[in-house]
């Protein structure tokens, strides 16, 4: 991981001290600790006040989309946040990856505060979003070279690592020489996953990495994530609404519904919570989600924003 941004020409001793302090903290603190995090959207702009001619306009009420969320990820584990569309998963990941400020609560990455120490936190994490952005007219390789550079890799290192990662993801290397805009969504998603694993991030944030992929590509990406966790001892936060994926990959799972974590545990512990005397192997995760949230993942989807009259 490139950390040379802390090095200054005038303060090498101080910079080295900061690095070793950060590394010492990283050795003893959990990869991720989220404490009482809250985020609301809407309600900032009141048209009835700002625009007198719209005094009968409807006023938006702030809506909590992440509501007092707390959890901790242990070293080397894959922790799944499972919830329906609109349940707050991506908003949570954006706050952890320092792209969005929480209204309340704290996020610590290897002991570093994601708000106060956002630069250092950024150097410890990598995020794969469900909708990755690229330079569309550049080839996949050129994109990887560019983003590798951002993370402190030399072109030589990227060219050495990228073919192997792409091969493990089931992506034909020849296609890496085509513009991104010629690739299917699934192929672009694989390039996004490869981009994040070019470096050896200490904490991976995978926001629905397999959504929209065909079954074969899905298996390729899932297999790769598992391999990376096993071989590199990476700590991974994964969001999904696919229960099978959650069971297959996650050591522990939190169910999120309406921005709140409603249950947390290993897949076995969650099954045991609802078993009520039935053999746990007869209970599937979909049923567990239903019993713990009162709804299926499909029914739990948030569609309508809440508004009231002025
Ligand atoms: N910038 C924003 N401004 C206003 N509302 C937002 C914003 N970002 C997200 N929301 C709302 O917050 C809620 C949670 O969105 P979020 O993207 O976190 O859900 P999600 O669990 O990732 O859903 P999906 O499975 O569809 O990706 C949604 O109702 C969404 O409309
Ligand atoms: Mg999302």
C-alpha cells in the first residue's frame, strides 16, 4: 500500500514516526469499528421559506437511512451486511470509505477515525462499488495502470499483477486491451474487482460485487474473494441481498432493515435464533431474514420517499 504521502522532504523523521504509529495502531485495533452511526437525507431545503410563492409546496422531512448502526469486523473475516434495496448498505459503505460524513457516531479503521484521519484511512481501504466508474474510452489495462498509480504502484507492478488477477476472475486478458466501453457490465465489474485487489488493501469494502453478474461470473468473483481472504488474510466487508452468497462467503452476517441492524451473528447462530426446535440445517437464510425482520428481502425494499404537507 502506498503510504509515501506522509513523507515530506523536510520532515522525514516525523513522517516515519507517524507511519510506525499508524502501523502500531493497525496491529492492535480491529480493521473496522462502527459505533452508533446515523445518516439522514432530505429536509435541508424548505421551499416554503426560501421561495415565498411556493408557500403551499410540500416540505421534505429528513429521513434516517442509516439509524444508529454499530458493529465490528475482526481481522481476516468476511463480514456481510445483508439487506433489501434501499436499506442503507451503500450509504453505510460511503461513510466508512470517507466519501460521506456521518451525522452522528464514529467509524474507526484500524483505530483511525474516518472523519479526522480520512487521508490515512483512505490508504488502508479499497472499495468496489456496485456501479464502478472508469475512463470509458481508455482500455481496461490503461485504467488499471492509472488507478494503480494512484495507489502507488509502478506500471511494471501493475503489468505483472493484473493478468494473474484477471485470469483468476475468469476475464480474458486480450479484452484488457479494448476500451472499457466495449466491455459488458459483468466484465467491467471484474475489472473493478481487479483494480481493488491490485494493491493489498488492509480492509476491503465490497458493495454488491456480484449484483447483475451471470452465474458463472458470479462464481468467479466469489471464488476470488474467498481465495484472497484465505491467502492474504484480508478483512472484508461485503454487502449483498443474495442470501446464498452471504452464506457461502461470510463468517458473520448483520441483517439491515430500514437503516437499522436487526440481527447479527454467524450463519449458524442466526439460524439457531429462529430454529425453535427445528434442525438448523432445515432452515434457509431467506427464512431467517423473514423471521428476524418480519419481511422477505423483496418486501423490505424501500420505494417511496416520505413527504408531508407544509
Ligand atoms: N444522496 C442521497 N440523497 C437522498 N437520499 C439518498 C441519497 N443516497 C441514498 N439515499 C436514500 O437512502 C436510502 C438508502 O440508500 P442506499 O443506497 O444506502 O441503499 P442500499 O441498501 O445500498 O440499496 P441497494 O441495494 O439498492 O443498493 C434510499 O432510500 C435512497 O433513496
Ligand atoms: Mg447499494
